[in-house]
C-alpha cells in the first residue's frame, strides 16, 4: 500500500504529536508491538468507559432536573480529565491505566453537559452523538480510500487552524475574567454559527491526522502499550468534536 502521509506526521493533537511514537528502542524480538486493530479495540474500550460515566451523570440530572446536582461531577470530571490527559501525554507507558481513567472522567463532563442541554432542547444529545460518530466514520473512510491525503500542506493547514482556534479560546477566556466578551463568536447569530461550523470542520480534520499518526506508529512497530496511547489521543479529538457539535446544535436551536 503506498504511503498517504509524509514519513513524519504532525498533528495539532498534543497527545499524538509528531514524536509521540518515538519512544526509544523498538520492541525486543518476540515481544508484541502496536497494531491498528489493537488500537481500535482499545478505543472501543475507552468509548464504553465514557458512556458508562456519562450515563451516570445523565441519570443523576434527570432524576432531579437540578443542574446543581451534577455540577460537582462536571468540575471533578473536567479537572481530573485534564490532569489525566497531562499525565498520559508525558508518561506514555502509563496509558493502559491513565487512558481509561481519562475516559471515565470525561464521561462525567459529557453526560452532565449533555443532560442540561437535553432538558432545554429534547433530542439534541442523540443528534450530537450521531453526528460525531458519523463524522468519525466519514473521516476514516476518506483517509483509508485516499480521498483525503495527509500531505505536508494539509498537516500544516490543519495544525495552523487548530492553533488559531486555541488562541481565540484562550483570549476569550482571559477577557472573560474582565467581563469582556468577544463579539459574535459564541452567539446564535450568523457569525457564531459560521465560527462553530468552522471549528467542527477543523476538529473533524484532526481525526484524519490522528488516523495517520496511529497508522505510522503501527508501521514503526511501536510498543504494545502505545495502542492505549493512540486510543487516548483519538479520544481527545472525539471529545472535542462532540462538544463542538453539541454547541453548534445549541446555537442553531437558539435561532428558532
């Protein structure tokens, strides 16, 4: 199969950065190495972890319909998820333990956040889930068939766009501390919807870079534990994509 990506793949996902799979010596003779199928299996396990805790916070919210009940879960999930993400990024060999913990903690956030919006707009959560998985499948097919080629220009474009989005989010967060809002981008007007759609597109394109990085890791014979690390990196992008799709649907519903 001809390569569809440069020998050194860059991605804006910090978990799957260009040197993510450069973990030193190759596995010893006879030891297991990373495979794409193994990474897919690990990703499915992480998805189950996310769904389990998401269902928990979802149930807790709808049993009372009080947002204050699930707020502690959201705070613990957000802070704990960030800590686990950082630990996993810097200690890749711990991924078999930290990646499931990250998924469980993120599930608390996604379940609570989704339930709150679901109460406001019934059906929005299932729409977001369907669109997220549908987008993931489409991006995987586009990558596998070569419809989207991971060239150097493609990588640089996606990384630059993702970096720009990160800067906008950070600036708006800092300005928020001074009660200054960036006009338009978070609203339900045309600017806000176009911005939200652009972010969703960039998040989806990041999936292609993640697929390429995982593919490259398997080709390079990375250690077996890197399957968990690859699944973790893919999960980071999926969580981001789901949240952005949910936010976009929320803006579209606000216009009605």
